[in-house]
C-alpha cells in the first residue's frame, strides 16, 4: 500500500488512483493522471476521442488511422483513446466495428495496448465499466450507459 512521499528520488502516491510511482514521473503510469507538483502542459490530455467513421472511410482506412493514433498516443501523452466506430444500426454495415474489435483483441494479446473496453460493457454501475471509472474518474462522462458504437482503449 502506498504510504506517501518518502523522498525526492523514491516513490510517491498518485493523488487519483493511489498507486506508487517514482517521484520524478510527471504522469501516473497506472491511471495517466497529472502528478501533483508538476504543472500541466496545455497540449496534454489523458484521453483523445477518435471518430473512425468521420469521412465515411473504408475499413482499411479506419484501421490504418487507428494504428497511427495508437502509435502516437504515448508521444502526445494520451493514455486513453475513446473510439467512435458505429454499430451498424441499419442492419447493414458495422464492418468497421467488427474489424476494430478484432484488431484491438490482437493488439491486446500482443501487448501493444494494455486493454480495451467494448461499449457494451461501458456501464459505470457494474463490471469492467465500474473498474475503469475507479482507475480513470474522468471517464464517468462516457460510461453512463452502454454504447455499442464506441470502444475505450487503454494504451
């Protein structure tokens, strides 16, 4: 259990999730929160929203864009990607959603991403959605109810 600041070269507690991390780390490696004592950068956000449907891309274009965003998330300081991929409500389509989910499952198995939460599990009252809100409180806005048109990725 985290006991707090032991010295500048040792570990301190994250104010958001309570996990220990080296005192010199600007962002908590567990929840991505800005650590106290470090001024926030104006261009840095713990999350980024990515609309994979924008511009009506092909499945291949959407997957290429997703791979690029995941690769650059660490550089930007974004720990979480909120993906809007749609769900094929008209009875047709849903191809981007299916392929995005397959890609994310593969990336998780290869440890290229930490985890992802399908929109169907985005319920802050129970299960993985509730666990996610405990780790990343700012996600409360997105996890009010299930939404099969989104996925949340922890990079």
